[in-house]
């Protein structure tokens, strides 16, 4: 079954790029056309790249790796924190500190300091042996560290890969990851450089719904990898398919997901491809009409 459907990508606005005057010529191969001065991204390619990235993340996590989620722009902050927390992965959604990867030993010292401050009861002035002023200063230090390092407090080593929303804004993270040869999975908008990314997903990195959908796909891949790591994700086990159906129901819209979940749980393995074939055809059917239907909305995409 597809990780995500064409209809979901369209409804989330993943196909909207930037204005034609704001683009990177290297992205030409990912662009389908332009409408009303806005580039339209080829979602057929996006679907293929999503599947590729999903498989990589799943395999990486299944082998014991971690995926760092990075997105500090307002449109991405909530989705990054929510999805990374859901699967127990580190994240940065406020500000990227220089050296967070390349100088991780120093960053880890600050993480340890944050953990020390977390153990202090700032309300118990009498029992702390410190003055109110000292406690206030320490509390401010704790709050500052928690804002920038709270998402990576459990990270004991550099991640196996990074998921990045907007490679232009997160250029420091991209540079550090490339320097350490850490694989980069990222959304590529029409103004991004595809040469910087190992596992690109052509799409809109400015719309909240688009960012949320794609970040959730990566989180689901990590969750799938965790299931495989624990030995509960074997495809030969009927019980192991139930969590997968649940995640797919979150990604796929109600009615489209229910038949697929029943087919995965009840149909024999040999019949599953045949049962899913009509659904796949139905999901692909709107693809040809989608650009025409969405064209009037091209004036309304969110821009960086």
C-alpha cells in the first residue's frame, strides 16, 4: 500500500512551489508546470521519492539508528516537536546552535547541565541552600537551555540521519550534516538546491499542512522501524499488521483507509495485492485532473 496518496498531497498543497521569479534552476526536473506565476511541483515524482525516503528511514531506525527532526520556521515548529516526540526521536524546532553536530561533545556538556538544573526544586528556597536570586538565575538558565536543547536532551551521540524542513533556512544544519556525511532527508521546494540532499522529497516547505503531512510520514517510517527493531514488525505475523493499519488510517482519510485496513488484516497474503489494486487505481485517478482543479488556488499558497 502507498505510504501517502496523491489526493492527500493535493489537499495539503504539497504541489505548490514558489513564484517563478524565486527558484533554483536545479529544481527544473521536479517541476511540472507553472500556473499564475507559481511553480507546480510534479507530485508523481514526489510520491516516488516519499516511498524511497520512507524505506530509508525505516531501515535506519530498524538497525538502531536515530533520526533528528529539524525545522525552526513557524510553519514547522509544532509538527516537528509533535511527530518527533511521538516516536522518541530528537528534534530542533527553535534555533539551531552552531556546532550542534560538528561539536557535539560540547553540546552534550550543556545537555548534562540542563539535566542537573532539572533536578533542582526552584520553589524550595529554604531547603536548597541558595538565595532567591541564585535560584532565579539558575531557573532562567534552565529555561534558556530547555528552549534550545530540550528536544535533544536524550541524544547521546550524533544522529544517523536528519529530516530537514526548508534547507535554505536550515543551511547550518545542512552544512554540518554534510561535513559529517550524515544522510539528509528533506523537503525540496522550488527554490532549494537538490545537490545538498541525499533523500529529497519535492514539495511545499511553507504550508503548515504540507509540512505536517510529510513530517508525519517520516515519523511513521521511524515508528515502523522501531516495530521492526523490536521484532514485532514482521510481515508474516498477522498481529504485526494492526499497528501499520492504524498509522495508515492516520495518514489516509477515513473511508479510503478502512477498506485497506480490513484487506490487510483479513485477506490472505496472496490476495492482498489484488485487493489493493482497485484502491491504488482510485487514488491515482484524480492525479490527472488535480492540477486543473487546483489551479485557481494558486494565488493562495503560503510563501516564506
